[in-house]
């Protein structure tokens, strides 16, 4: 028996993996993505390969969809707001508007009494200089919208650098935010899911290592105390309840040397740091998201294999071609099928499972599949 047809806004690798998780459940998918090489579009029943501002497509897309979900944040908010008036869209446009805009996101977290880095809206070089003076730390200057994977941000160490950073990010033409530099001990994330029925489940806490603003690796279980693990999950549940979440939310946090947790940012959909769930837990993040938006019972995620997830970018592909067919059984390659391998572009990921996290890390080093990400053993 066939289930509902899911309208998917965005057709990248997250959409691809949503479809791969949904097909065995009897779900069908139509995809709206302007990229003719869309990984998700290749697997869909129908691919609307048109720009997101093509209003003539909206009616047909809505009619073909029993419900709609978005797989990344850079979908135009007006499109989502209009679609939710025509078809069920459980994630909603409100959550998207928060997660698309860094200041709104920080303000929302403040309203929920969630600790974050100090921040301020920046409309002038002078305002940026005042942040440096007040916080007594370097400042991360970021665009309020559109930045991801390290794009759209500059580190400002001193007042003499403020003008160049402000101009580089075109501060006279778009909104900017300054955030105080955080001397964190570790980065972690929690994936929390809330169904349309209000049921909430958390996946195991993930430890993340970034390089040049891009996630390099994820380690599960995170190497933190039981108390910090509990605190991180409680923060995730509080945010999910406060936002009346429907679907998946990834919450990135900083672990401070004194044990305090600061929330860095939110992603209202399945997340790169959750890819380990495809091989390390009893249910993957993609199926759990689909269950949540369909109103089906959620499963309690359980880690059965400690896992290291390794992101494979465009620059890693030449080496990948030489060893991918001889991977050991403990290594699971997930290939996205993108035609062009550019430096910094996410092309695939590798899940390395072991009897313990230490064993998985040792396997990664022994196999020498690619250079170990900086800090992965710290």
C-alpha cells in the first residue's frame, strides 16, 4: 500500500537520502529544485527543475503533494509561506524564518533562556569596533542570511581590521551580526525530532570537528561527561518544545572549559552531523524526520555501533576512486552522485563503525582513507 506523496523543497544530498529512507516506507516524492543535476531529483517521481520564484509551478507542486518538507534553509521564505496555505507543511514557515536569520535565531534562543555567544546587529564599522572593545575578544562578523559552511563570515581580531571586514561582507548593503569569539573545548550537536502529535525523541549526542568552517568529521558517542550529555539533550528538548517543532532540528553547541553549553546555531531539517545514524543507530535521521512529519510513531534512537563519520569533499575524490571498492566491512560509503567535484563541495561521506569509538578511530588511521581531520583525536 502506497503512502503519501511528499513534496520536497530542495534536491541536494539531504533530499536524496530522505527519498532513499522513504521509498521502503511506501512514500513517493516530487522534488522542486532548479539544479538539473539534483541528486534528489534523479530519484523522484517528478522533478520540477525551475527557479523557486516560478509562481506558475506552485499550484501544480502543491496539488501533487500530500505534504511538503524542506531539506535546507535557503528556500525563499515567501514560497514556503504561500505553500503552507495550500498544503500541509509541518515544519512551517515560522521556523524557517528564524533559522534563516542569525539575529532572529539568537533572539529566539534568548527568549527561551538558552545561553549563546554575545551578539549584536552591525550596521557600521563603529558598531563593530564597539563590540571588540566591550567583549575584549576577537569578533566573528557574519551575514545574517545565506552563509553556510564557513561562507559569509570574517574573523576580526582588532579595530584596525573592522573596516575591511565590514566592506568585504558588504555591510552597507545587507544585515550583519557580530558574535563574540568563543574559546570552546569541543563542538557537539544534538538531533531532536518532534512529531505532529507532540512526541519527542533525541539521537545520541555527536562530537564534531570542523575545518575551514566545514564539518570534517563527527564522532559518536561524544566524548563528554554523562552530566553534559544529559544537559545537551535537555536543552534540545526545551528548544523543540519552545518552537513547537514538527520534524527534525539539529542544534549545534559549544562545550566550554567550565562545562557550560552555548548554543551556536539551529538547522530545521536532517543534518550533516547526523549522517552516522545511517549505520550506527537503529533508525536513521531521515526516516525519523519522515515519521515525524507524517504523524507516525517515532522510534527511540539507540546507538548500536560507535561511529566516526568522515565528510568527503571534492578535493578527496581522486584518492576515493583508488580505494572505494576495497573498503573493509566496517566502513560504509554513501555517495551523492554529484557530477562535478569542486574543492569544498560535499561529494560523499563515510561511516566507520567499531566495537568502540577508539576502535573506529584506530581503523580510520590504519586504513589511511584520507588525512585525518585536524583535532579528531583531541
